[in-house]
């Protein structure tokens, strides 16, 4: 009872710190009580096991397999005793599952097992008869034997559990895992690829670690036992004159240090004596100290609430038990470090005096010195070798760490079962046990995994392209459901045209957006590090349910790509790189796009300006202002806004503005006013249709309606003011049919009707089809603006009683740039051979205008030597040189002009059915190239009755 209570008192102290833990040596006062003293030890053992302590039992007199003892006698036997307690099973733990009641992981003994491995290798080499005459050969044989054992004890090498191997592979596994994660994350792989790379690294590690035999484990010198083996000062007297060091960056030097230290220690083990026994004891105590270290990564010292208990039955001088007790006491005294091991030993009364026996170092036979210097060197070596022995108290016959308990005869009586019970020390788990435990770790990992999965899902829901916990943040998904769009600047692998089906024969344009993006990416890769960067900003999204490429964006981007291809082919110019930005369907998200362009331009000083913004909306001015604040000039090829040039100094456009175009279209209005219809009626009714609706952002149609009111009705045009102004909304991609029904009821139902349409290209085919049905008895003349150049009229969409007059921003025959068409045929996909100005692929002029706008900005950047947007802006504004390209002469020397853009190109067309065969025909009425003097055509220059043959004849003369 007293012994049990004392042990439980130590356990209580153990919870609060590191108490002095003695060796309880139990013995009877007389030899007759020896057996009962041993039974007391068994009682203590049973109670400690019930209380959840980890207990190991050494019985020197128990039968076991015969093993060679070697030199050292009882001390060698004591060293052999310790070889039986270097596994979790020896301490009461099964391999799996964990022993019930034990609060934390099983013990591991890497240091003790390393010493045992060297001892086993020494015995194996000696049994094989290796000659001890050549130190180099002996060392080589030792290292080879250790490699065959994989630096583990022989028994463990034969039956090593998977758990032990995984535990020993911790350092290498952690390193491989870190390398795998870094390799997966740095290139911003997609998540599945990153996971595959990590699994591949771990599988490679497993193959290298488990499959090969006959070699040392991976990163042997980085394992904790090897680091202790190389750095402990306890082995200084046996290290000879070697210098040991190890490090991750010096693998060969580290490996040599480990093998040399092993060879030196092997020599000490061969000699036997106190050195080999104390080395085994030191390794055991260091492993236990490490197992109970409080401030470790897993706080295991706070979780293991009871000290380990080593029970030694009937220790005496002949079986090594006394030597083991003395060695534990000596190591504790020499090291002056506390360890958690509690020893309970029973000794026969006759053998107690053996604890006080003096331990004299074994003499070493050596040849006599041949001179004084040799004798002095040997004296120093003998002093160094005997230093540890002389520090050991047992050499003087004392064992200070032994608490000898002579049990009186009265206490040797067998107790009743109830008396055997002893109060257990409090075992309430510490906060560290609860908060820093495997279960807590599982919860934390589960929560972290959930958060990471949620974060990854949020990234995938927010950005267009994501990797493993990373994303391309220059683009973002906006909208909801099927209407989601990828908005922003593509600086990586984002392709706005990805997922669209390939172009089919007859499509306009005949190329796909993704094909052009790939060509730009290839050109960027060849541009080099000193190239300047131009950003194209346009509408690159398609409407909900539309699987075709966005016509305007695809045509403009093709012009940008063609300009890059031609510009970079000139060896005398600075190379151009192009980045693509998407403002969404109808440029509905262009302000967000502009912010992302500016954010990227702050990171990349090579950005010199922006090309595009060709669709004029109520947000265009705000987007241009954002770019202006970042000193980024904008050159647009197709935006016909009249307000932007005066409001924003960074705005340049090649497009004739809406007001200027309307003044030129007045020549058509004047001719219509004095013209009779097929029935001889010349009284014409005028109707203005304007695209509108709640929430619309289309500024182009509003500006166009104002210009039509101002210049196409009243005054000298001959057309009356609109009898009715109607607005229509677009739903499902089509304008409301009711607006046509209402327009057809305006005026006399037999009078010719002039319809001014301030709308978009996609509105016109359904409108004209409806006019042919509802107004079948009237001649319908439709006048509209340049946006119709993008329209594609099916044969059946234009009734015979409807004629369309519209403007375009380019007259393809006014200036024929042969190189432009030749390069377009060879560079752009789907272009037919022998393409010319009249072919559908380039007829709208969007590609040519984007090409010339890009070239103008690139020329300015080249003159600025790619130094930045401010310098490029300066050369744009200076406009000293005129550039002659696909649309004519380009220059901004006097831009903007007060009375309109007199230097821009323009053409006027008639679309109708041929009177001969009824087929749809498009006739160029008149036009002018860019760079002309201000142009005001009359009826002679632009007759509305011009035939297709006359137009063809005029083209041939140009």
C-alpha cells in the first residue's frame, strides 16, 4: 500500500512538472522473504497496469533464446536485456488498435533501435569471421551489413510493421509532400493535375522506401535518431579524431559522418564494458525524454499523464540486473538531465550489497610505447576514454538514484483483495489533450477541408479559370444561370471563345473567336520580353442560347490580330503583344472591364493603350474616363459617338460620328422626297423607330435618333417631320412586332412610307420581314445607320416592297490596300482565295477599321519606343505622320474637328430585291476613303436608283 501510494504521488507530481523519479529497489530484510518481495513487485505491476501506466517487465532469469554475450560479462547481459524493450508491445501496447485506457500514441524507440542495429551488425560481422586487421575493410563490412538490415535491428528487419516504417519515413515523407505541393501550386495547375502530381510524388517515395533492399533508408542523416547520434556529447570519448556534421544541403558529407560515427561506436561496442551498456541506457532514456517532451509539435508531454514504469525482477550481479541499475544511475548523474522513467526492481537480500560494488574499467591490452611522445599521447587517450567512467558514481561504489526499500516481514504478508486496492492519481485530461489531439486534429482538418472546398467552389463560381486554391483574377464571372459571362482581361489561359462550336461554311465571319485568340497567343509568345502591350477591348460574349461567335467582337479581334501579325513582321519595329478584354454582351460590363485593364496596367508597365470600345453605350464614357485616369489612350475603330472626342482627351476614333453620317444620308432623304412610288404617289409619310426600353444602355440608338431628327426630316430634305415617333423593345433577340403594326397605320395606307430606324443590325431583318407582311400594299423605304453593316439578311427576310438605305464606316473600293487582303487570306482562317473588297468575310469594314486602329496605336508606341502609355498618348496627339492602311489615310493631327470628322471614311448602300430576278442585291451608291477633304455628296454623286451594273462599272474604274 505504501509503495503504491508513493508511486501515485509521483504521478500527481508528474502532471505538474518533471519530478525526481527514483529507482525503487525492493528487497526483504532476510533471505526467507525474497519470494514475497518479488510478489510485491508483481502486485505493483498489476495495479499500474490497471491504472493505465505503460509498463515493461525485465526478468533476467526468464528462459530465452541463447545469444552471444561477448566481452563485458554482466554488463553485456544487461545491454542484451534492453534489446527486448525497444518495441511498443514490450510496454503493453499492441500494434493496433491502441491499448484501452492509454490516452496517447504508442512509444517509439528510434535511438535505442539504432544502437541495437549497430550492435547486431557488429555481432553479424564478427560471426562471419571478418578479419579485424584492416580498419577500412572492417568499416566497409559493417556499413554493408547495416545496409542489409536497413539500419534496423535484425529482428525488426525481419518483421517490421507498416506503422513503424511509416513513422520512420516521417522526415522524408514530409519533405516529399512539401515538394509535391510546391510543384503543384507554383505553375497554377488545375486542381486535378495538382492532386495527381502530389500523389505521384508520394507513390515514388513509397516505392523508393519500401521496395529496394540492401541499402540505407532515404535521408538517413535527417532522421531524429541520426541527428542525436551525431550531436550527443555522450559519445565524445569514442569519436576518436573525427569531425561529424550533417545537413540537408550536404548529403554526401552527412552520409560519411553517419557511417564514420557508426564505425567508431561499433569499436566501443566490441570492447564491451560500461561504454556499451551506458550507450544503450542513454538511448532508452533519450527516447523516453523525447516521448514526454511537452513543447513538441504534438504537445505529447501534456497528454501522457503517467510516467513509464520499468519493472526488473530479481536483479543480481550475475544476470546483469545490478549492472543495469548502476548504469541508469550513472547516466542520470553524468547527464544531469531529468527523464520520466520510473524503475521498480526487486533484489534478493543477499544481492543488495552488489549495488555498492565498485565498477573498475576493463584494462585494455596495448603494446608498450616506444618514446615519450607516444607515451604522452596514450596517456591523453586513456584519460579521455576513462573520463566517463570516472564521472560515474558506481565506479566508487555508490548508486545515488536507487531508493532502497527494505520491506519488513510484517509487510510481506499476503494482503486481502480489498487492501490491495489503491487510490489512483487524477487522470482528468488536460486542455492540450482535448484541444491538441487526433480527434481535434480530425475535426480541424475536416473544418479546414470544408473551408478549402468552399473556398475552391467560391473561386470556381467567381473567376473564369481556377487552379488549386488559386485563380486568374484578371477575369471574373458575372450574371447568373445560363447568362453568365466571363468579363475582364485575359492575361493567362482564359479564352473567351472557348466552348463555341467550329465555324460552318457560310458563317459570317468564317472564323471562330477562339481561332483568332490562339493566333494572338502564338504571336505573343514570339514577341519577346521587350515588346509593348496593346489591349483589345470589345464585346466577346454571346447572348443566352447563342452558340455562334459574337460577330462584332470576332471581326474586330481578327483585325487586331492581323495588325499584330503584319506589324511584328517588320524587323525595324518594336514588337507588339496583344491582350484581349471582354466587356460582355453589347458591352454591358465595360466599366468592370476597364477597371481590370487599369489594374493590370499598374502591374505591367509595357501596356501602352487600348483598342476597341466599338459599341457606344451609356457606360462608355465612364469606361473611357477610368482609362484616362490611368493615362491610357484609346483608339476605336467603329465607335461613332459624337460626344466622346470632346469629353475625353484620351479618346481617338476612326469612325465618322452619327451626326456627320446623318448629314450625308440627307442626300438619300432628298431624293426619296421627290420620288414617285410604283403607283405614281409621291406623298410620303415619315416614321421614326427608336430602340429603347427600361434599363437599356444603348447610347448609339439615342444619338442616332437625334441626328435623324436633325438632318433627315424638315428643312431642305423634303421629308416632313416624323408623323409618329415610336420606340420598341427587344425580347428574346427580336423587336416587338406591335411597333410595325402601329407604323403601318400611320398616314394613308397606300402612301409610300419612309421609316427611319435608330436601331441595331440584329433588329432590322425581323422588322423588314414584318413590314412586308403588314404593309404589303405600301412602298417601304428604310434609312438607318452604319451598324447595319454587320447584319446578315436571309433571302426571305427582305420583302419586295422594302428597300433599305444605310451607311457604312468604310468604302472598301475607295482605297484598295492589296497587302491587307493578301495577308488576311493567308493569316485568318476560312478566308477564300482571291478575296477582295466585296466579299462577305470583310464587307462590314469592322476588321479593316480595327486593323487600322491597332496600327495607329502601335505606330505611336513604336515612336515612343514602348516606354509607356503617356509617351504613346503624346505621339498619338502629335499626329505628325499620316499612315496609309486598309481604310485610307489615318492621322490625328487635328482631332477632333469642331464640325465633325472630315477625315473619316464612309459609304452609302442600297439593299433591295433585283427587279430582274428578284434576288437580294446590295449596291454601293457612293463613298469616300479616310483622309479626304470634307465631303458633301449630291444626287449626281449618290443616285438612289443606281443599278448593280452601274455600281460594278464604277468599281472597275477605281
